[in-house]
C-alpha cells in the first residue's frame, strides 16, 4: 500500500512548482483511493488545484472515495458545468449520497442540470429514508427481459459493457412491467446453449429485500446468504435497485459504531456519528445526557445506601477510603462480562440457549479472579494498616463484589434480550450503577457486622 | 427472511415422523444459510439425521455456513468416505478452515484420502499462520496465461464454469511459471475483439498482498480500494491465492470484536474470541487479569490519596458517602469521550490533525454537562442534608470532575496514538483509574478547604 507521508510530501512539492502537467501525471499514477487519502492531508486550495487538472472520469471516481465533507467542499467550489458532467459519470447511489449532503438549493441546481430520466431516478433515491434499503441502493441495475435468449443477453451485455458503468455482479430477470422474476449468474451464460430463454435457466428462489426495509436488514441478508448484491423491490414486487456488498460494508461499520457508542451510554441511534463528532454542542449534549442522568439517579441511590451506614462511618471513618477500590474493580470485571456477552449475542457466537452455560462459566471465572484479588487486597490492607480484621473485611468485600459483578454482568444482557430490549443499549451504565449500589451494601454490612473487632 | 421459530417447529415435526423423503424435500426447499441457522436449534441427533439425507452438493454447501463447532461435530460422526467426498466439493480455503479445527489425526486422515494435488494445496494453506493473508486466502484462482487470446479465455471460462466451483470475480493473468502479471475484468472480455492477447488488455497496476501479511492488511486493502478480491503473492511474486470480500468481512468482524473486548480490558489479541467464550477457565482468567491488575494498582493509589485526607474524614465522615456518586459520573462521561475518540480514530472519521478541534469540542460538551449535573447535585445535596455549603462543595466537585474526565478521555487516545500505542487497548481501564484518583484529590481538597464552614 501507499506510504502516505512520502506521497503527501511529493505531492506538496509538485503543487509548489505549479506545473499542471507534472501534477496531472503524478495524479494519473495514483489510485483514486490513494488520492482520496492524500486529499485529507492537503489544504482546500491544494485539493482544488489537484481536482481541476484531473480528467472528468478520474474526478468522478475520486469523488466517490472522498468523505462527504470533502465532496461538498469541492462541488461547491468548482465550475458548475464541470460538476454536472462529473456527476453524470457517477453511479446513481453515489450521486444521491453527494446531493443529499449538499444544501437543498445547490442540490436542486444540480438536479435540474441532469437529463430528466436520471434526475428522476435520483430524486426517487433521495425520497427514501437515508437508513433504508431504498436509501442505500443503486437504481442502475443490469436487467434483462424473461423472453430474451442467452445469445440476446450476451449481445446486450456487450453493449452495456461499452456504454455504461452498471455493475456486472448478477443479471436480474424481469417481465415487461419490471416485476422481479429471477436472477442469472454470469457463469450460467457460459454454459448454456445460445437459444435457451433466460426464463428457463434463471434462479427463481431469490433472496430480496423491500425498499422500506431498514438498511441493516439488507446488510444482514447479504452477509447471511453470502451474496455480492441483493435486489430491492417495492410493494408491487417491481425491481427498484440493488444493494451491493460495499454498501453493506458501510452499513455494518455504521451499525458497529452505533453499538460501540451505545455501550458507553451515548444515544447513538438517533444521531449520526458525524453529528456526534462535528455537529452542534447541543446535539452532543442531548445524545450524552440521558444515560448520564440514569447514572446520576442510580448513584444517588448508592449515596442513600451509604448514608444508612453513617453510624458505622462515624465510628470508623477510615473504611471510606476503600470505597473507590471496591467500586473500581467491581465495575471493571462486570464490564468485561457484559462486553463479552453483548458482543457474543450480537455476532451470534452466543445464543439465548447458551445462557446458563455462560453464566456458570463466567461465575467460575469471577470466583477465580475474585478470590485471588480478594486475597491480595486482604494481605495489602493487613500489611498497610497493620490490622488483620480490616484486611479480612476489605478482602472479603472485594471477592464478593467481583463475583457479584461478574454474575450481574453476565445475566443482565440475557434478561434484556429475553424481554426484547437491546442489550447493547441498556447494559453498560445501568449495570455499573447496580454493581456500585450492591457493592456498597455488601461492604458496609460486612464492616458494620465486624465493627466490634475493628474499632 | 426466514421465520426461525416456525421453521424449527416444522422441522422438528418432520424429524419426529422419521420420514426421510419428507425430510429431504423440506431441506431441499431451504437455503443452506437458513439450514445452518436451524441447525443451531436442533440437537446433535437431529442434525445428523438431516445431514445424512442431504445430497452431497447441498451438504458441502451447508458445511461452509456452519460454525466450526458444528463442522467438527458432523465430520467426526458421519461416514468417512462420505465426508471425504463432501470435502472434495468445498472450496479449498473452507476445507483448510474445517480441517484446521479438527484434531491432527482426523485431519491427516482426511488429507490422505484426498487426491494428492488437492491435499498438497490444502497442506500449504494450513502451513500459513491462521491470521495471515495466506491463512484466509483461497488457493483456487481463475488464472490465464498472458499469451492467450480473448477467444481462448472465453472457451477456457466455459470449461471452468462447467467443471469447477472456482469464483468468477476477476481473471488473473500469469506467465508460464505463475508470476502475477495483471488482472482482467469479465467486462473487458465482452468488449474486446476475439484475437487480442490478454497481455494487451490486462490491468497491470494491480493491488496485491503478500502471503505473510496480516489478515487485517488484506481486509483493509479490499475495503480501501473497493475490490471484490485481492490477489495474494509469495516472495517471488508468484500468485498463491485470492482473499475475497466475504473473507474480508469475517476479518473485519473478528477485528471489531477484538477492539470491543480490548476496550473493556480483555487481552483479546492473544486469544480467540471462541476461547474466551468456550475455552478453559484458565485462559479466560489469564486474558482478563492483566488490566484488572493495573486497575487494582491504580485504585490502591486512589486509596493512598484518600488516606492522606484521613484528618478531614475523621472530622466529617459524611463526606465519604458522595465518593461513589462523583466517581460514577466522572467515569461515565470520561468513557463516553474515550469511546468516541477511539472509534473515530479506528474508522478514520477522526484523524490526528483533528486532535485540537476535538479536544476543544469535547471540553465544551464536558463544561455544559458538568455545569448542569453539578448544579443538580448541589441542589439535591443542599435539600437533602439541609446544608448549603455541603451542596456547593459536592456540586463543584461534580462539575470539575466531569469536565476533567471529559478532557482526559479525549486527550489520552490522541497521546497514545502519537506514541504508537493502540488507543483501543490502553484507554479504558487506565483512564477510569486516573479519573478516580484525580477526582478524589479534587473532592478531598475542596472539602478540606471548606472544612471550617462545613463542620
């Protein structure tokens, strides 16, 4: 792969020389994906200079690899005529993505400049929700009529390959009014006699998704059935587009980000990750406050629990200094168990029927680690404070706390899933607080019980 | 998609009737991916009954969709002759995966039963590290000689399509001794005159990876360049295999799991996630202990910090009950910032050059939320304990703590990345502990300073 630092330096050198031919040659030798990476390191002026010397075909390809911010930046700066003819060379779904990120005026402007057939298709794509199958599909699909023969299909493909950028993954078969009937593999074209009708060799049991399905459904379908593309149909079973493996890849990345952010208590489902990193402070605060508020409530309960033992605290204030130690380790090992279970449930490596096996397994892990850490804590505390009973009390609290945290962390995701709450959302902050409350209760009970030997 | 519950019930009904023809018919109507999903819900006996009535082609396809555990279960139970002929129908990389999961004896047994050419290829695949490009590639590649004409290639493809299961993604061009020279698209075959040599139409600037490259490099290459497959070469630039988009998808899922588990302090790089969910307790304990030990050390430091203020604690023991409240919210908001930055750096949405923008942005988010939560805490504490000074002290500590946690959580991933430590690994537990220690110091300093008005 490209050495980014060297390449940036080289490109900046050439830009400094202001020699358009040299610049063009340099860019011509680079893959669009590499240029897109370099663009992130250039300033706006440099990016525009590069973009302007590139042939339109290359510029169109580059645009697809750029981040939405850079797409908007470039399209708002370059000559409008040029921009329109570049847009015309891009796949429809990419155009819809780019235009969706421009403001409405600019986007209307571009749409009006495109041929009507294409602008209508793109308007339709823009009309689907951004996170639906319709919103991510490409409407430019390779379709043939059910009555065509293999020979006719091959001639048709020959023309398509020369004139069009349509993807050659599968060939879909429709009737005259566009209803999806089946799918052909390129492979079958090689092995079937020329005069056979495609209707007779197409695969009829095909997997498809609906335009209004969530994008996640489309991505899961592709991944489950190991497909390169899945057709998207409307209510009348008319073929509207395809979602391809690279669209699905983007969806998976987006959903994973959502899952990861949610695990730390950020309401990521309602906000784009872009918004959380670059949007208004107000949106970020709104996305992050709900679960913090739940934590605040939970921790006030912890405070009330602790307050109950103020008699004990008054008699032996020193016990307070071990509270963060217990809470820290309980929280940590509990989070490990939650994370293992939530991720396992999400990838399918753990299923609901594994619940008891996993709970039993994690309990043993918790007991092993809890006993060890409890012992270490007991010894250190005994040595430090020269008080064997204090050592035993803190060590026991540590062990009980860690075992409890492991079990709660393992059980809760299964319970949440059972009652149809997404374990990824609710687990983290709620469990951490629960562990805090229970841990404190255990610790203070132990201390109170042992008070006569401690004071 | 399939309604799993209904389908399981139906299948179990049919199994109960013990009618092989009915069972065969039912399975014939289901996609292998669906059968694989159903298999997870059946018991061992039922799975074997199903597998035994399936035609060998379908059985081979099903095997690819099954989890490693079920693959091993089935292959060790069914007739060896049948197993060998099913294995022969699977792609080489899948066979290598399956045999890699069997114990050495069984795997040797099967290898010896396969034709020598194939068993040699599979032995070679098995010789690469499991997480290298060589370990995940498929050695069965569509290659043509550079001197062939387009017409010859088309005839060759016709034969391949009939006799072989090789994938039709790209056609690679090699010389007589197997050195990789270029790649052809199927598309170009449709548009080039028949007598042209492939050498003249192949793309020579092709992206490739090395057998010994990490699997992650292969997956990133595919994703960056938007490819369906990437060729894998050895030291002599000889073509050894291809890594396809579905292999890459598995790698991405594996790496994401690793990233997620590491964020909770599980050393997931050295252990398979399978091992962490199903391996020995000893392995799980070893994977989970290192960062817990770091936390233990850090929290003991927190305890020492708190111990420093035992004079204050003795005079006003009640202040101890607010410790979990402060630690809980500091830890929570800090984790949110870490998670946002670590994930952003990992997907590329945040780059090192964004560091100061993000730190400034997160600081403002932290100040907004911290001020709000500080105010709420102050009011609640004032009302509850009827002590306005206590309210001000606890509220201020809350605000300072939350702002500090946000900034530490945002800054640390950038610093770690700058000094070439993976932010995903070190961030979580270390930062949580740091926040605990600093938060306690701030709180106790505030209380000590205000003591004369509090007691």
